[in-house]
């Protein structure tokens, strides 16, 4: 349960290991029993988790970050059960609603890990196999939860009042505000007095559903019906040649900016400004006089390159170096917390032996530590012997080494993630930095052992993927357990529900990843090179020995009906160190098609001119660069080191380098709507501070009020609606009966002034302005203001 996993730390302070002296009493006391782990909440949470997990996967492929599922899922759960109660069924207790948000939170953290690591397999020149993706998701998700369980007492209980867990605390406030009559009656006297003093407002799920509907309708009208241009852009000429500004006017990116807040949103956009308004124009200015291509570019002259081509050839490597350096710095700054967390975890693991009997209070009962240990051992054995995690030629020694490294890095970074989440929140949790550190150390160990062949690329990435997902899920689990601690849940029930939710989400996110890539893939005929359309690096005259090829496939996605023939699959490794490329080869060994993938691809239009959705997958690309650079020895280190120096300068200036570095790496069109959303959040937060002025609320309480405000709920709906619309449109792109519809829409779009023509960029900002205005009015509670909460009589 995280606001976002973009990992942008500010200053990490080390909290003393001293538990709060005053005894804490949760909302529902330990001696009172309410319905909790029942079937309907688990099923509802699992389904909602899968929906938000799918939208999170869409986001992480698009911009490299995700947003919290817990608060939206909690609000939807409260509303759905309230509707069921009006239909004659029972309302849910606060503990059942907590089970729903716990089961529903797993999908988002697994989506982050899958989107950050798995596309790198394809970038490195291997096929995205469904069994490999699903295994990494399942093993990482379950391992992170099981490794977090022994740390619960050390981090959640003993550190209460010290580790704040801001997102978990905010979710608990949402659950309290929407508590049923039965739950309020069972609440402790202290909890009743606190809610009365705060004057909390009843949680309104209609805000989320409204946002979902607006986001869905807006994205569908914009993309499926070509209602208006989705990315207005202005490219400048001399004297500022190759500079450009653009914005992807999508509801999901606007919502992301609102949720992550103004500081991170502005720093992130600043990175895009550096890339598009400084670096790219500078490269164009200094390189236009060159008479030969400047490496790593091997074909085009800089004077002939567009801003996008300059970005792909040079700036991406600078951004990758900045992201890698920022991630490593964030982990190094966290070393004191790592040490304290490890000591606390080991201490608590020893203390839990023999504490699982019925004499333990309900609110302190975990899953059996024996069961947890058996589960971890079973997962590690599965890692060592699961064939899809490796490729041919990987020996048993490398497999056992991979399992050992996953145990070491997994426990280390699950502890770090859980502790950092409590210290500074999930929005500052450096999961990507931990993954970068894992990959760097793993690759260096492989180099020492002499394991540098391409078959070890997948082994290293499997280690990084499982550790990434485990770390992400460890932080999510700790936030959920904090929410449960505050409302008086049974930890064992929460742990069971999140294991179920994680398993289900892991099973569906792999197929969604593959389908998004398939739907955005463009098959470019190699024979059209003379027309300037062919985008591959291989020589079109290449002849491949088909006897060495085994895999065959047909043209897929939107072009599936254009060619029914089956071809051999050939992967071309660029000798200059660029991304691997996929080709379809005919029976004679001739190159028939260059396959530009939906993830990390560059060709954005089909042969007929229709646009397809592409995903930059920025962090997955970074992971592939690390592996190629160390194990393959092919990386433009000069550009990478320039990026690293940018990160160091920013850190010396007191600016979070990782947020800025991701902005350098992403297109400015992706970070600019995030900046706009952050600006709207700044205005809304000023309103929240004014609203509660004079009530002496603590900073944590003000943060909780802001995080459960109508603006956050509407933004969550924008994100879910926009992302789900994008996924549905991508899935339908390759359906045969949609071909005629798409042709008609494409013909109509050429006459639509909002989509085509010189004024389309300006006109397309009108519907986006309406979307922004709606978010501002709801954030300021001018529209859809929350209703006062019910109060107990007497």
C-alpha cells in the first residue's frame, strides 16, 4: 500500500530504537471480536487488487511509478458493503473493510516489480515468456510478505509513535471515518472521543467512482475515437533549434501528479526541462557541424536528427546514469536504518518462538513462525530449480548461487523497505535503488566467477526481479499491518488475506504485460527500407541460417489479419551495445519483418497511419543497461558518467536526485502533466491547512486529512479510469472485427480540427483544462464536499 514507488527520498533521519512509553489502544480493543477474515471481503479485495494492479502496471510501463491502491480500495469497499446493507444484506465491520484493502494492496506493489524488471528481458534479446514472468511475480510477491512477518513486532508494535507509516495511518483514518454502526459501537472509549474531537467526515466513494467514469470516458474519447490530440507539442526552430515542449494530456498522469504532491512533481518535471530544453538543444548546437555520426549513434548525422532521435541516441544514457547514481546514493544514505532494521528483525525473530498460543492477545497473533520459515525455504528451493528463470547453459552452481543471493538481498531489502516505509513513507522508499544495487552486486559477483555469457543475463535479471518485488511487497505489507494495528485487526488474518491477494495478482499481471506489448507492436516490412520506414539496425540483406532457429510465430496484434504466414524468430544483437532487436525470418532466411515492440519501441504508427500506444518502460531499460554494461561490456560509459555527475551535483545541492533523474529519462510529455497535477495538489493542501486552522492537529493528522480528501479520491479515480481505458483499448486493437471501426475513425479524425491540422495542439488543451478544473474544484471541496460523519448518541 503505497502512494507511489517512484523512490524519491528527501532526508532520511534515523529514529532511535526506543518504543513509545504510553500504552496504545486500537480502535477495536483486543478483547472484542468482530467479523474479520470472511469470504466476501477476501474475494472483493482480491478482485479490486487485480484491477488496481492492472492500472498500476500500465503506469509503471508508462512513467516508471505507481500509486497507492489501499485508500481507493478501502473507500470502494466501504461503499459497496453500504449498498449491500441497503439491499437487505449485512454491512461490513471495520475489520472486514481492512481485510479488503489488505488483499487489494498487493497488486500495486507486484505490478511495480514486474514492470520495472521483466521488460528488460525483451530489451536484452530474449522473449517475454509467460511462465518466467508469472514465476518471478509469484516468488517475489510471496517471499516479500513472508519475510516481513517476523519483523512486525519490531517495526509496527515496538516502534509505534516512532515509525509513522504515513500511508498506513491515512488508510486507518479512512476506515475509521467509514466505520459501520456495529464497528462504532464496539470501538474503545478513547477511539470514540478521538473521532468526536476530529469531527471527521464520512468517506464518499462516489468521488472515486465519478473520477473513474470521467477518466474512462475521457481516455476513450481521446484515444479510441480520436476526439482530440493526446500529446500537444511545440518544436522550436533557430536559434533554439531542437528544443521542444509537450504534454500528454491524460487523466492518469494528472492524477499521479496530484497524489505524489507538488515537490516531487516539480523536481521530476525539472529533469524533463533539462533534457528537452538544455541537453537536446545543446547536442544539436554542438553536433550539427559534424560530418560523421557521433557514437553511440552509428548511422544518422546529428544535424539530421529530430529531438526524439537525439534523446534516444544520447540523452537516455545520461538519464540512465543519473537514475543509477541516484538509486545507489539513496541506498547508501539508508545504511544506518538498514543496520538498525536488521538488528531489530533478528531480535524479533528469536522473540517470536513459542508466542503463538491462545494466550497471546488477538491483536498480536501472527502466522506460525514455523510455517513462515517452511514457506521461505520452499520458495528458495523453487527459485533454485525453476527452469523458466534461467536459459539453456545455466549450470546448477549458478542456480544455487541465485537462490542464495535472493535470500541475502531479499531479507536485507525487505527489512530496509519496511523500515524506510515507516520512516518516510512509501513515496520515498528507494525500491528502484535497491534493485539497481542488487543487479550491480549480482553482476559483479558473476564477473568474478566468470559467468559473463548472455545466458547469465536472464539469471541476473531474475534475481533482481524477485528482490525488487519482494522489497516492494515488504513495504506494502508493513503499511497494511500498521493500518491493522491502528484499527485493532488480527495480524494473522491480514497476512493470510495479502498472501491470497498477492498470488492472484501475480497470476494475472504477467498475461496483461504480454498483451500490452503485443497490442503496441508494429511489424515493419524490411523491404520498405528504401522508403525510409524501416527502423531496424540489422542490414536488410542479411541471410539467417534457419536451421539454428527453433521458435516460430505469426504476425500479431493490430496487423494480425494482414499476413497469415508463419515465420522463424531471430534476435539481432546490436554490436554497438544498443537494444536487441526481433525479426521474423522466412523459410529462405530472408528478413521479412522488423518487430518494433510495444514496450520500449520507437515506431508509433501502423503502416496505414493509425497510432499505437507505446510504453517507455524507463526503469526496465535502466536494468538492461546495467546488465549489458557489466556482463556484456557494451555501454557508452561517457554518457552514463555524465548522468551520474548530474545526480551528484543535485545531491550536493540538497535536491533529491532520483526524482530529477527519472524526469531526465522520461519524455517531457510524461512529466509535465504530473507537474500540473502537483500544482493543483499544492492549492488543495493550502485549503486543507486553512480548513483545520485552530484545531491544533499534528502534522501527521493534517497529512492524513489531505490523503483522504476528495481531491485524492478523484485523482485515484482518474488514474484507475484512464489506465483501465488504455488497457481495454490496447486489448481490442488486435481484434479482427475492430479493423473496420478503426478505419472509419481514422478517416474521420483527418477532418477533426481537434485531432488534425495546425490548430489541433491548442484546441486539444480545452478538454484537458476541463479535467484540471474539475480536479481543482473537488480538491478545494467546492464540488463533491464530504458529508459530516454520523455520531453516536449519548
